[in-house]
């Protein structure tokens, strides 16, 4: 009888589904300072704050530093349409400021998310496409020269239902496909455009008025969480693969929601200070505090976060 019971127990173990533990995201070894480059979507900061809050609540001892230097309207291609911003100013060009950004921020890892503005909201054009390709190649070369790593993020989804410009999301899809094709040449690329487009399409089947961005371009909180989640999955996370919001992601760890709010507050404090300290030519941006003062205030917020982690 005992032998029979042991055989039954062994069989039940073989037939039982495997227990798979959720994996957390990891940054490459040696990375401590992470810099985000991009346009107004990155400057908005929600997806970058979501990512930072994730790492703080999952890896308390890591002591990472995240810096957001996204600049609204910017391109990596150097292109700008005639009459941009009502003719007030051309689109900022990353070429003008990158050297200063790299010198002052001294990143170990750069995430770069460009493309939305680089197609200039026009039908596909080989000349514009080549300018984007050349700009990304130049950016990779410049970052690599400093010894830092760089990961490209394919462009977010463009929603023609809300933003007009029929077919423009397909233009961004071609830009994203090219980035992904460069993985065979050793580029590190996280795909955002494909999953984000699929997410929008799937939800619109149930609700024809569903949108991630009310203007077709700039995502709201749900859209930013989709961005953050895809990047975290790219970094190896499975523990948030089904989380429907940043709040759901943050709710699992103790005091996670409070930490998410503090991280967002700290990033909003620092991003304008960093943009002013590194310099740019875009009019209409808040100057923020001098960087040293902003960092002092950020340290106070950091102490509040540390207290919640104990």
C-alpha cells in the first residue's frame, strides 16, 4: 500500500503544472545612472516614473538614479516642418544638445524614444526616413563613445481616430521595424510600437471610442503605463505582465502607492532643472530650480522614500 501511495504521489507531481515564479526586471550589470532621452511623451515623465518606482520597490538596495531629459517637440533626425508651432520656432534638434547632456548626466545607460515627431506627421518619405536612420545611428555612436550603453525604444502608437493624419501610425511602424531590424547588428531595441498598437486595436474592438491619447499623440496615464510595462517586460519582468495600471503595479509592495507618488514628485522637480542645466533652444519651457537646489530637495524626497522602504 505504501508503495502504491508513493507511486500515486509521484505521478501527481509529474502531472501537476510547473510552479513558475514571477521574475523581476533587471538592469545590465554595472548600471547605476539611467538617462531617458525623447520628446514630449518622455518629458511628461509618467512612464519613466513608473519604471523608477518599479525598481525602487523591487530592488531596495540597488540605489539606481533615473534622469529624464526628454524635450517636447524634439527630433533625432534634425527635421522640422515649415510653420511648426505656428511659425514660432522650429523643432529642437537633439544634435544641438546631446554632447552637453552626456557630459553633465554621465549615464551608464540611455533609453532613447524618438520617431513620433521625426516623420513630421506626413506620409512616408525615404528622405525623412533616412534622416531618422542617420540620426539614430549618430546617437548610438555618440553614446557608445562615452562608454555608456544605449537601448532604443520603438515609437509609441499614433491614433488617427483622435489625431487625424490617416496612415501615420504605419509610418511609425516602418520606423520601428527598421530599429528592430538593427538588432542583428548588435543594437539593443525594445519594441513599444507593436504591443501598444495591438493594445489600442484590441480595446477599440470593445469600445469604438477607446483611446490611449486624446489628441492621438500624447498618452494619458493608461498609455504611459502600457509603455512602462513593455519596457519592464523587455528588461525581464514577468511580475507586472498583467498589471492594468501603474497603481496596480505599485500596490503589491508595502507603501508602493506612496512611493510612486513621491517618485513622480521628485522627477517633476528634477526634469526642468536638468533641462536648464544641460541647455536647449526650445522656447516656452519652465526653467525649474537651479540643479543644486533641485537635487537638495530631491534628497529630502529620497529620505521619505527610504523611510517607507524600511
